[in-house]
C-alpha cells in the first residue's frame, strides 16, 4: 500500500485501507499484497503487529514516527526496510521478536528497541542510527556497517545471548552494558567519548578502539577483552577482576589512567604507557609473554605481580616504575638514562633469571647497613653499570614447547602452542580467569590465609606484613630467604 497524503491517525485505519487495496489489486500486484509502503510522512499512534511474510517499507525522503506509546511487534519472518527516516519517539516501542530490520536511511530512537534473540538488525553502509536518550536492548544480532551514535542519556544493553558486530563507526556517549559479545571488525572503530562501558561479556577488538579523555571502561569480573587490533586509552580503564588478552597494540596515552585488579596478558605485540599516562597494578597480575612494554609515564605496582617472560622486553624510556610488591624479570629490562625505578619497602625486584640494563636511576628503599638488597641479580646475565660488559645468558634459556617460558622454569612441558600461559608455562583457562579473585581481596573478605586460592601452578606465601601473595615457584625460593613464609601450593 502507498500512503498518498500526510497522516496522523491510528495505523489500524490504514491497515483496513491496505486490506481493501490489496484485495482490489492482488491480481495485478500479487508480490506486494502483504507490504505496507509508506510514501508520505506518517505517525503510528496505536499498537500494531507485523506478521510473518509482511514487510513495511519506508521510502526515501519519508518519515515514519512511532508516537503516543505505540508498540510495534515484529513476529518471525517479518521485515521493516527503512530508506527514509524511522523515528521511535519518547515512549514508543519496537519489539523485534524474530524479524529483520534493515536501515538504509536514518533511524532515531528516543523510546525503546527490543531486538529479541532471533531478531536481526542491520545498519547498512552510509546509514545512521542515533540512540537519542533511548534504550536499545539486544538479545539477537546487530550488525553495523554505517554509523551508530549512542548519545548522552541513552543506554545499550547487550544481553548474554546478544551479539553486536561493528564494521565501521560506533560512538558512545551514554551507557553501554555488555553481557554478550561485542566485536570490532578489522575496518571498524569504536570511540568511547564521554560514555561508560561496562563489560561483563566478551569484547573482541580486531580494528580500533579508543577510550577518550572523559570515557570510562570497566572490565568486570566476568569480562574478557581480546585485543588483536589497536586499543588506546586516554580516559579511565578499570580492569576489575576481569581478563585482558592482547596480541595487538595496547596504548595508555596522555592523562590516561589504566588500573588493573585482574589479569592482563600481553601475549604478543606492544604495550605503550605514554608520557603523562599512569598504569596502576592494584592487586592484579600483568604477564608480558612475547611483547615489548615501553614506559614513558608512570607504573605503580601496588599489591600486584608483574612478570616479564624470557622473550619479552620492558623499556623504561624516561618513565618511572614504582614497585611495592613483585616485579619478576626473566627477559630484558632496559632502564635508560632518564628512567627511574624505585623498589619501595616491601618490594621485590627479581631479575636473577633475566637481564637488567641500567643507565638511569635505580633506588632500592629497603637497602640499609643491616639488610640485604631486595633486588636479585646474577653476574652472568645482568648489566649493573653503564661500563659493564654484558655476558649473554647460558643455553639453559631454551624453550622446547614454544610457550615463551624457558625449560628451566617451565613446570608444564609440552604445553599446546595456541594457549595463554602463566609465568611458569602452564596454560590459563578462560573460565578460571573470569571468576578469579586476587589473594588480597580474598583475605580482606574474611577468608583465612590457609584457605586462600591461587591460580594454577602459583605458590601461596605470607609476606612480612602478614598479607598473602601468589608467586611463581622460582620466585618463591628467593622470597623464603627474605623472610616470606610458605602457606600452601595448588
């Protein structure tokens, strides 16, 4: 049916007219007998259902408004195809219970869109979707190849069965709650401008993600970030007992704050903490497996563990590293002429199995006339002064199973080649990581020291201040010599 003049009447009257029109022309136009074609601006003010096989078509230059709390229900097999402007006004509702919504024009939502588990919503190339103080609930599939703006005051809820795939441009200024899967494809980019992103599902980045200066990204206990592209932060990122696995480029820029209380695995690629950037490892674990970590800002390791694996390098280029817990190096740490490393009281700087090239400032606050240095070095593989001659590590630094952990440390030989590994070469399982709580948080919650759980292959120890820590086997022996106490092992 083609509407022939501007209408602002209940669509039920149009449906009666459409039925009459369809019957009167079915012999001439049988293919369009179940279609509703909007060729002029129209408002829908009462509830409607689009049945299986029915299609609503909004022509180019035409606006269809859902107003006065009207609800449009799309049953399986139904279609809405927008070539003009599809406007869901305040209190308007569109429920896609198994149909397909195709946007080739402009869609604006000030009400509610419910994309059900069997629903499909496609925002095609050069098309626009504006969530204007509206709510978008997704349990199905949303594909974006155009531009999607989630404006201030708007909310996106991607529920556990929901999948959002971005292949072009996505901007968030509102609230984005992800319990399902969000995928940024190779040509896609996602900018979190002034918005807040809560991740309790899977966030896959193959393209480009930027958390801008006023943006906040919270990766919660069940959340996983898998970065194979470019992931940049200029605002605030909180890894709250979640997991971040990066094989691409991870950058903390300008005044960005990156706080880690969970697991940060730098599996490949690079991590850059830029000038004025701050990385805080607060009760978390950072494992650098086969990557380069370049620090030009500030790294604060508080109640956490940083482990630099044999094939990895930490370059402190004019930055500052403050260590109050455990920094274990089996690879290479280069502290350049303007770099500062402060090993605070209670901190352990273990580079006995790696190489430490120091051309800058190294302060060990625990050294005194009556105490031994907490830094652990061996003459065979450490350059302690600018004029020292570097002696290469021995051939014992071989890695037979290719997991990035040398054989003399590897406690899990013959590991599969496609997994994520801890500091002693044992595979880390996603389900284990996603629910893991740091030892200090377990302790603060009332769990006794003896019952605190560590990740697989880590050793539970009691520090000098009585608090718990989970460390690798190779580090634990050295900590025993400094007064730490074994409690148990997994």
